[in-house]
C-alpha cells in the first residue's frame, strides 16, 4: 500500500501563482487604465497569440529572449512552438507582416501574459502581465521621448506620480570596444568588469581607454552630470551620435514633464539584447523593482522602432492602495430596478438568493460594507 500523501492541488510550479480577489480585479483594472492612456495617444491595440512557431518568433528581436522561452511540439504541424516570454517581438512581427501596408509611423499597444523559463530575481514571478506600446517606423529623439512620456502618463493613471527613468545606451560599450580594437577575450573581460562596475578591473584591462571608461563608469547618476561626462569624452563618431541623441531625448522629456527624475548610466547594457538605441527602465522612488523597460530596436526587416513594456503587477505593488468598493447586500426580493439604481450610485450590489431573517449579519458575513434597508442604504459598523 502506498503511504505517500496525494499532491496538494493548490501547489503550483515555482514562480507561478493564483491571483485571488481583490488583487485579480485590481490588476485587470490597472491594465485597462494603462491601455486607456495608450489609446488616448492614438496607440491602437493588437492581440498576439500566446504561442508561435519557434522559427518565426525567435527570428529578429525574438532571438534575445530565446533562453527565456518555453518550447512545445505542435501535435498538428509537428513543428516546435514557443510560449512567448515577451510581446515586443510579436508586435514587431505583426507590424512587418499584417500591417506592413499601413502608413508610418505606426503606433500599436498590447496587453497580455508572458511566461519565462526563469524569474528575473529570487521570489519573483515567471508569469508576468505586460502592457505596452510600440512606435514603429520612426527613428528620432521625438519618438523616444514620446514613448517615455506616454509610459509615465500610464503609470500616473495607476497612482504613481513620482517616477524615475533610468536611461542607458546598450550599444555604447560594444561600439567603444570594437573601435579600440580589443580582441574577443579582452572584450569579454572588459564587458564583465563594466557590467559589475569594477573600476579596478577596467583600469587593469582597458589600456588607453581606461581613463574614459572609468570616468563614464563613475558618471552614472543624475542626467546632467552624466551627459556632461559624455560631452567631454573623446568618443568615436558612432558613439558620439548616440550621446547626442540621448542629450536631445533628455531635453525633450524634461521640457514636457519637469517632475520626472531622469538618471543616466552611459555604460550600462542590461536588458534584452535587441535594444540598439536608447534604452530605459522605469522605477518608483524607494523601490528596486522595475516597473517597465523599453528602448529603441530594429525589427527583423530592419524597420526602426521604439517601445516600452510596463509590468502591471510591479506597478500596482508600488502604487497606493486603491479604496475598496462599496458593496451593498440586497435582501432577497429586491427589484432589478432598485439594484440598477444603486449601481448607478457607485455601489457593487450583492443579491441575496434566499430570504434571510438577519440581513445585517448576512451582509457582514459576506464582507459587504452596506445593507439595503427600508429607508435606503445603511453602512455596516466595521
């Protein structure tokens, strides 16, 4: 006889969880609030599928999330499919195929769940709700600034007013190291040292490039000093173009929204490897959890684009708690007209399904804040 206990039906794989009331409703409302902001700026919604064929999804920018993507065999076509780990490659595919004939720049928005092989940090989820925008077919500072400002407005709609935008140049380090002529092993060592902010290792391995790299490494912080360090640096032309573009974007964002806190880390290159222009990460003050991430990139057919993905769960954790709705218990027999009238006054109505003698006690048992009496709604004692 097998003495092993049956598996707990509530047990889920690591990084996956059930979202229960009221959090599930709050998250859904938050996503739709962000999508409403996107729509108000002419970003039109698309809905990609959860699964795509591996060879199409992992082409172009999708290659950057290959190691984070679950794969399964399609029993119909016997081809490998990918469960999406990020929605940006899907939106880029839609823009380049089904919407290829539409005028550019093309503004698209999206919302949905993504699943990753590994969570970003210990204790975080592998299933991530995303909501985001992509501005496709424009390659200038105005496009970069628009995406940043619309994302900040969307987070403001969730109750996040004080935001920090951390701006980076993911291709600056590879361009600098290539221009300096370092061999592959040295590039690897230097890239690792820069990623770890190890100034001593940079000084040891960077040769004549060491003073500039160390200076830019130490310049990370508020936008103004970091941009000044970039202006002083003797950058090759491709890197100078990136630095000038960054300065223009910062000026546009600050002019439109002076309250946004902008920081710049010139040598940071975290994030998905498909970012080729200015990249950004959104934070709330006092919190280390990313609220969103985005930047410029090129689609599989070479079309320029920029976009940002917001992580709805992280944003709502950082936002102020929303007030609980007023839920009123309606005794059995309450008319549909009365219930509709109360909903028009902002109540959530919970209808009794059978006659109850003590309706107040029943309302409290069901966690209602009010009960409908003969003289109208009555608030229950807490």
